[in-house]
């Protein structure tokens, strides 16, 4: 009869003695985690307590990378109730209440990245330490970079090719290459972390070709291209007076030749003369059209 009572008394004493020394202890099973944007992630937070869970209180906060000095509450468990940050309401939840403080975040976004703190209190246990930290990085592949050009697209001119990538975690590395005739990488000027340009000086047929900007991080590579093409006439640098002069001479001699032929024909028969003259006039017009094509023509396009 008396022994069950004594047993209860004994256990109560043992528990009380243990509680005097006991403290709630939080352990993070990971100190940092990486997740690809859009995936789910479990943020682990374990604790051990000697008390029952009637006064258990858990608070998760996030100090985002974008504003580390202003932490926000993510999710709270208090008096048996779960309270979520409105911006995360359908993406975050506890997974093991009341025995663990683990939370799951679904459909992760880059803005979810930062330092998470898990704080657990379970009075009358003292907390030692009642808080744990973990760093969450949300990775994102580079977005499609935007290639642009600016400058003088004339012979001997200077063109600036720039490339801007808007997204990507970790920050994508930007590279510029000329792809043909052989692939060469070009010295790049960074303008901030997400934009890089190359300067092409002394534009000529040598600098024409396909240029590629690539944005690369651990999750992949995205490219944009600029095609810079210079089409020259056979003699690009000859003084402008000479070429038309030569062509004019050729035209003149063909006129003289035709006249000679005409005279010869007229000598033989007067009736065929008009037909011959018409054909000769056509030749002259073709020659003059060719002179019109001599200035170099330049073309550029985006792919
Ligand atoms: C997150 O996703 C898991 C698995 O799909 C699901 O069981 C859980 O309910 C989701 N959590 C929230 C808060 O929607
Ligand atoms: C520009 O290119 C032309 C032809 O390729 C070359 O003759 C000239 O020296 C170059 N000028 C400069 C400043 O590099």
C-alpha cells in the first residue's frame, strides 16, 4: 500500500533535483544550408527539455542578407498556437511540434536567404543556450544577360559592347569572347558586379565577327551575342579619286570601242546601227552603278 506512494515521492524528488541543474539546450544540426530557388528546405532546430511542453515557446527570426540589421519574425509557437509572418504564411510550417522546433520552407526565394535564429523557451527550464543560428543561402541560376553596343561603327571607330545580367546567386561571372575566326577571350571592364563591357578600338574587317557574353555561376551559364560585321570593297583604303577614275577610264574605252564597232557596222550595213547603240547604252549604266557600290558597308545585328 505505501510503496507506490513512496515511489512517486522518490521520482518527484529525483526530477526536482535534476531540474535544479537542468537547462533547456538548443542544438542546430546544421550551421549552414544551401537550397536552389523554388525548392523546399528543412531548417533543423532540436532542443532538450526536462519539463512538459505546456509553456513551450519557439521563435524563429531571419536577418535577411539584404537587410541584416533588421531581423523579421518568421514563425512563432506560443501557448499551443502557431503564428506566421504574413509574407510566408503558405510557405512555412513547423514539422515536429512539440518535440522539435524544425521548420520547413517551401518554394524558396532569394529573399529567404540570411541568418536564421531559433529561440526556444520552456519555463521553468532555464535556457543554456536557448538559441541556435544557421545560415541559409538560396541559389539561383544566372538570368539571360542583355548584350548592348554603343559607339562609332565607322572604319577606325571605337565600339563598346556591354553585357548586363540581372539575377544569379552566387553573383554570376561575366566573360566576353570573340568567337571567330578563332575563340579568344577579351579583357573586360566591370561596371559594378553585374555588368561588364569590352571596348573595341579601330574598327575594321579584323574586328568583325561574332561576340559572346556569358554569365556563369555554379548553377549554369547563359549567353547573349553581338554580331559585328564589316564588309569592305576589294581596295578599302585606296584614295577615293583613283577608283572612280579607273572605272571612268574603262567606261570611256568601252564607249570608244563600241563607237569603233558601230562605225565598222555602219560601214557594212546602216540598218543594224540603232540596235547596237541601244545595247551599248545598257553597258554604260551598269558600269556607273558599280562605282556607286564602292563605299564600304557596315552591318551589325543582334542574335
Ligand atoms: C510544404 O511542402 C510539403 C511537401 O510538399 C507539404 O507537405 C507541406 O504541407 C508544405 N508546407 C506548407 C506550409 O505549405
Ligand atoms: C587601325 O587599323 C589599321 C588597319 O588595320 C592600321 O593600319 C592602323 O595602324 C590602326 N590604327 C591604330 C591606331 O591602331
